[in-house]
């Protein structure tokens, strides 16, 4: 599975402004709304925050992968954001989050959602990849870095 198969290239930012979990999730959902991928921002934010209440998706090493399911999407969609300052996200290691992938899957899907989470997690274990993403100057550079990783065989 390739990240660019579900990451909307119009839903990427290297300049998240939020300082807290709810703000970051709202910004990442806003990217998908502006890209025309989802319609109901409030429902999506509520779904994602409910998922966060079960346990933080801040997995450590500066990474957050907020995710949820919605009846309002027909296929797996994602947005991506970099926070320059870091976001307080109740991460497992207690550290701020700088790199975000937000995933939304159709309510009845399990396979693609889990494959996407596994793929993102595997890629982000690579410190070199994380560092390149964090140092990206703009959205085009993010897309280029992800395309490069997608083209590698795993």
C-alpha cells in the first residue's frame, strides 16, 4: 500500500499552528474539508476526539496518527501536518508531537485502515525519514519525500 494512494496532496501543511490535541485535530480535519474530501468537520472532529479518549494516538518519537471511522467517507482518506513548535498530545513517551498523519476510513472497513496505520508506523520508525519530513520547507517537498518512500520495495 502506498501512502499517496490515500493521502490527499491538497491536505498537507508544514505549518500547523495548534498547541493542543483538539486544535491539531481540527486543523488536520480542516485540511480535508478544504481539499473537498470530507464535508462534516464537526462530526469528524467529534469521532476523532472520541477515539483519542480511548487512548492517545501520539505513538512517541514526535509522531501522532489520529484516526477514526466515518459513515461520511467512501474510501480511506488522510491529511498530513508538521508542527514546528510541537503539540501537547498526551503521547505515550510524554513528548510533543511534530509529525501528524490523520486517517479517516469508511465505517465498515477494517483492512485498508489497518494496512495504512501499519504502513505509516513502519515508515515513521525510520529516523532519517522523520527528520526529512520535519525539515521540509513546503508541501511539495513533503509529497516528494513520501513519493520517494512509496517507490521503494518493502
